[in-house]
């Protein structure tokens, strides 16, 4: 590991320990949506009104509800109908996850490109999570999707730090090394600060622990398998691991040697899931 990567890692970890690391705040629309969804008396019209204040998010929710994955008989063009079709919890988790995209923007081109890359990878993994969840578990697809969208949230403060330290930006190998090593720790911290529910809050910190073996399948397992599946056919180091030794596959009842892309139904579902989140 380079001296620079070591130094940065030390500084960031110390900042976390001393509560000095500036953590990103949840986008306002996501806060309002979560607040609304936590109100036991909330109805579809009230939640639609909260989301309706954000035109981009409204369009995304309508796109999701019309996705081939959710197979509505007729096209839904109205937000209230969309929320009615998805339900309050599903809409709320989806809106929270999609609102995150606003955070993946930066002032410098290099960081902006890197942020887009991270967000695109997160939406790809979230799409695979949605499909894995529906086909192999009894967990909630909306929560699996949210877990996929936020599992790399810890990258944000590192890139913000890099924007202020040009020597780190200039050295992409060191930057990637730092990201890989500590984004799980920071992600864990962010989601707990945001008071995300435990099954999702633990995802960033544990999804890269490939030896992890919990009692039963959970969202960490789904994100883990989705992450590995997303690198199939590439030269990524994860493809060199012995997937047969990774407990998450067995817990989902998934053969580690099967490429989901080769199963026509699954492949079409994954394409649809990724498409609906783009």
C-alpha cells in the first residue's frame, strides 16, 4: 500500500473515531418521505404530495411502476396511482434510495466521474438485488433494492476528502485502495447516523466479508451475491474467489457456478430491474 494511501486512511479513520468526519446528510426529499412513511396514519395522497414536490423523483417512481418487472395491465401516468400500486413502504424505500443519486455529484470533473461510476454500479447491483430477492428469498424486494442503492454510500466522504486533496486525486491507485479499504466502515457509520433500520444499516460494513455466515439469508447476503454476479465475465479479483466457499450462495439456495445471465427469465428480469433504476 502506498504511503499516501496509508496516510489518508489513517486520517479518515481517526476522523471517524473522533466524530470529526463530515457525514453527508440525507437529501431533504428522502427525509420527508421517511418521516411521512413512519406516520401510521399516512395515506397514499399525503405520501404522493411529499414525493410530488420533486419532479425528478416523481418521474422515476412512475418509471418503476411501469417497469416490465412489476407488470401493470395499463400504463400508470399519475403519481398517486403509482403509490397506490406500489404501496406506502415500497414507495418510501424506493424514493429514499433513488433520492441518493442527488448526492453523487461533485464540483470537479474527476470526482464527478468517479461518483457517477459508483452510482451506476450501485444501481446495477440494486437491480440484481431486486431480482435475487424476489426469486430466492422471502425478504422484501424494495428493501433489497434500497440496500443495493446504499451499500457504497461510504465512498462519498472519501471522494469529498479527495476533492480537497489534489495529491490523492492525482493518484487513482491510492484513491481506489483507500475507497476499497474504508468505504464499508464509513458507510456503516452514515446509515446508523441516518437511523436506517438495522437489516439495511449493517449492509455496507458487512457485504464484503465473504466468509460471513449468518443464521439465515438477509440483505447482506443478497448484496454480496449481487456484487459478485455483477463482476461475472470481468477480470475483477472477486471472480478469482472460490464462490463455492461463500455461505451467502447456499443461504439463497443459489448454485455459485450458475451465471444468472444465462437463464433467460432471470436475465430479462435483471435487465428490467437495472433499467427501471437508471
